[in-house]
C-alpha cells in the first residue's frame, strides 16, 4: 500500500469515527466499535469480539476503534 493510499484510508477512518461514533461515545465508554463506510456499527467489550461480530454480520471493509481513541485496525 502506498503512503497516499494509507493517508486516504486514515482520512476515511477519522471521518467515519467523527460522523458515526463520536456522537455516541458517552453511551459506549471503553468499548470497541467496528464502523463501515455506510454507517453500520457493531459495539463489543473486546477487540476480538468486535472483529468477529463485524466480519460475521457485515464482512470485510470496516474500521475498528476503541471508543474515545484512534483507529485500531482496518478489516480487509
């Protein structure tokens, strides 16, 4: 992946977090969230649980965050 592609992915992740997760941060403190470009979200207590749930329900293409923090992982 080129640095331009990585920068675009980082920008998209930040945008998704601001739009779909930041408004509900206080409802999910300390949890993990998988967020997809169309706004679908999955919350869970552990990163492994959120990845498993997200892949099972929606497949690859989401971003994983710890609520209140930056991107943890991009699901490919």
